[in-house]
C-alpha cells in the first residue's frame, strides 16, 4: 500500500539522476509489492490520492497518476489504469463473445469497475447482461471516480446484482450463453474463483453450447496458477484454451485467460463472429480484432510445452483435451 497521506494532498517526489538508488521506494510513487510476483514491482508516479477506504471485503484506492490517468488499486494490486484498461476489458469480453454462435445472454461475475459490462454491451448479438459483484463500494467508487469504465454499470442492457457469484449461479442454472469472470488475482475474496468448484458452478449455469472466460494469471510469473486454472477448466469443459493479452501496467506486462466450452465443436483459435473494420471503429475497439483474437492463442514455446505436459497427463484421465 502507499504511504500515509491526506486524500487531497499532492505528493512530493524526488528526481534521481545518473546513479541507481537502492533499498528505497520513491516518495510520491505507488509501488505494487505482492508475494504473487516475487522480486517484481511496478511503480506509478502519483499526482493525487482521489479515494482511499477499506470496504467489507478489501482495501480500495483510486489514484490520479502522472502518466497513466486514473488507477484503481484493490488490496495493493493494480486492477486497471486509464491508459491501458481497454486491452484487458476488450479481450476478456470479445474472445468468448466472438467464439459463441449467438451470445444473447451474458453473466459477468465481478467486474465492479464496469469495464467488462461496457465492452460486452457493444456486441450486437448481446441482448441481456447480468452482473454480480460482491463489493458495492467498488461499484460506487467506479461510478464516481472511473467514469470511463463505470459508465458500463448504467448500460440499459445490464441488470446489476450485489452479492456472491457462487450463490447466484447455484440459483440460476442453464441460463447463460456466456459467463465472464472478471476477478482480481487469487488473494483475498477472489481466491475461490480459481478453484475447480467454481468452474463446475459456471458449467451448470450455462445453456447447452455455452462458453466461459476467466482471468488466469501470467505465464511469466504465475505459471503454477496458469496450469492449475487451465486444468480446472479443461477437466470441466469439453473444450479449453488459454490465451494472452498485453497490458503494460499488469505484472510482467501480460495477462492470460482460460476459456471453456460445452460444445465439442468450438475452436477458440478461429472467431465465429468476424467484426469488420467499420464495426471495430463503431464499437471503439482499440485492441481487439479478428487477427488479435487468433494471435492470442499463439504461446511462447516454454508456455506451450508447460501446458502440453499437463494436457498429456490430463488426456490420459478424461480425453477432453483441446490445447490451443
């Protein structure tokens, strides 16, 4: 977390020129330090603390940064910055939406900043979006301080529920074409969203042929999380895949997603819905395109081999492997 300061104070900072500075974090900078990424810290220079509170579930911090616009921090981890949030929001939304033949009803679990709802609502086939967010304070803070994303929470297609995603899906089975889990990392309230029981709940909440997409960590620092999450997805769905996107202010500059389908015919590497250039412009898509969709599933050799090793073991057990 950041050093104590008044919420409205402008932080002082010091320039260090021509020599390295060891064993100190600069005053006026937010630095993300977490055991999930040992030995790595991303720092953002801060103009102003816009909001700081502890909700029932987590610490919430909103910063005005020098070069990345506004930033949302939960439990000391950067969730999004104004400069690059669109990369994550577009990919976690359009990878599953464009892999489904007719995604009319979509469930979003988490996503309290509103960015995923903003993107899902753009897809022309989507008629109804249901969102379940456990922390009402994140919703309120995002609407007030992060309107570039928070506007998604007031979209006419959206039905918003404050509550537990597990409980909600138990009560809504065989109901959704696509389920998107926009979770924070597997610490605090988000730990349960990376367990096999959660993937089973999603499977039961889907209509036949339904598709899921969940945040799944980075291959550069969390290969164990990537493999475990992919394993849960592969063992629960008939088809599974892992894809990547570049997000500069996330740890290692990259984030991954697991996708699962109840249809044996799904090929995540080839989008079913090919958005035209006119549609991409009309939807204000700055990262996603059909070409980027295909490229997301082309992994570096070390990551490909790590997942293939798991697939070889898992295929022996259930025969449901479809490695992408």
